[in-house]
């Protein structure tokens, strides 16, 4: 499939080829929920459901660097499928990392245990931006191959969600040189040199689009755009410095007809604007009740499907607490649907599964959701 970078250059043959690669049933619970229909059961999946909370993951990854495992098709597919088998998830989330397309393009980045993605050289000047490579289709071949293995292991009622980091979050890692507690260097550059900022965002956006389209072309049934650090921005700054690029990404993906999810942490004040850039599903962290989030979203962008939003720490608190919190969250979502401020609900956490989470607690939460 030819990979392109704007919403205007998508051919009918490219859309048809991508559609033919998908194999999930039309009435799969996740897909029915996105359409605003009543699914056969409430769909549930969890961010970071594939990872360190699973003993089988730790065994498989022993001695293999994180980014290396993302580029090994056999490991990528097996790790993606592990939680689906164990927990009876309604969706698999592709095992990857937000810096994978940067790594694939040739950016010198590594994931340092205990710290996260670290760049060999921060990107802070016009020359740095000019030298930043954009990912090309052949550089994503291992991910495409791995997706084929995932699809072969899913039931028809289970979907595969691909994902990418949004340009703001990628830009923050590039500018800071690694993780940051306050993103001060990133925002200082954004404020002091807005032209440079927009040049970097414009450079990153095609890479994000190509990465998402590669996953869709390989058969992903849905995609999620993670803007992990957008919650550090004011609403005004989000609108000026971030929203145009996220909107461009959703516009470029929309012709392929797959559900699109948008999520960020600490984004309660940005929910309406994040929904307005074009996703079908808006992810909500655990700090805002779903019925409150639905009103904010609906007022700004009309009702969308909600995703979320249990505090990951609840999974450490025992079966009774898990059951109580599942019922509360589903009740809030159902109230929003009844009020017309939301179109449906996909159960998830308000961020990712914590590494120390007992695997059986995740299974228990899935069972509680499916029982409602």
C-alpha cells in the first residue's frame, strides 16, 4: 500500500487494500460501541495491558532490549497477544512505544530502564530540525510483519488497536532529550521561538501519519493517538501550538474508516478541544468522572464515545474495590449516554497498568466489566 501524508492524496485502491487486511467481525463489541450501538458485552481493554504486569512477558523479554523487541515481529506479535489470551480482552493494543517511528527513521534514541526514552542529541535548533529524518514505509516493515502475526491470533470478536505518539509528545522528548517532570525546555522553546516550534511539529506530523497508516494498511482495526504530555499545556496554548497538527493527523487517517481514539494524561481542561480535533473516541484519565467529562466534550465537540477511566491503582486494592469501581464508572458512562452527552463506552484505565499490578487483578476487572 502506498503511504501518503495528507488527507487529499488517499486513493480508493489504498483504502480498499487496507479494508481487505482487516478481519474483525462487524459486530465485535469494540466496533459496535464505537458506532454507538449496544454491543453484545461492554468492551474492555487496558493501556499497557501487554507488559511488565505479566510473568510471561517478563520471561519472554529477558535479555532483550525494549526497542529491539518492538522491531522483532515474533516478539511483537506474541507480546501483543499475551494479555488478550489471559484476560479475554476485547481489543489488543499493539506492543510498541511512542518513539518507535523515530527509531525506525534513524533517530538516535534508546529506552533506558528506569528512565524512559533518551535521545543522543536533543533537537533545539533549525539545523537540528532540518536534519531530523521522516520515517519511510520500508523502515516499518518489521511492525507490519508483526501485525500479521497478531491478526492470526485474534478471534473475530477481538480487534487490534494500533497507536502513535502525537507530535507534541514526540517533540517534548526530542527537545528535552528524554523524560521531563515539567517540560520546561519544551515550553520555553514553544513560547520564545514559535516559528521553530511549528517547523518541528510540521516535520513530525508526516511521520506520525505514515506510522498510523502503516498499521492500518497491515490490518489494524482502530488507532489511538497518545498525547501523553498535552496536559501540561493551557487550553490557549493547546489550541495554538498542538491542535492543528493533531487535527491534520485525524484528517489524514479518516478516509480509511477505522475508529480513531485520542488520549492524554491530566487533560481534564482540554477534553473538549481534544475531541474537537476529530477522534471518534475520547479517552479520559481517572481525575474527571465520565459523566462530567462527557458534558465538557459534548459542549465543545458534540457527543463522542468515551474510553476509560479507572485509576490504575484500584487494581492493587483487592476484588471488592475493583468490583465497586467498575460499577461506578460504568454507571457514570451509562448516565452520560442516557443524557445524550456520550454515544457509548469502552472500559479502560485512566492511564496504563502499573508494573506491580497482579495479573489476576486485571483478569478480575475484565470479568467484572463483562458481567454488567
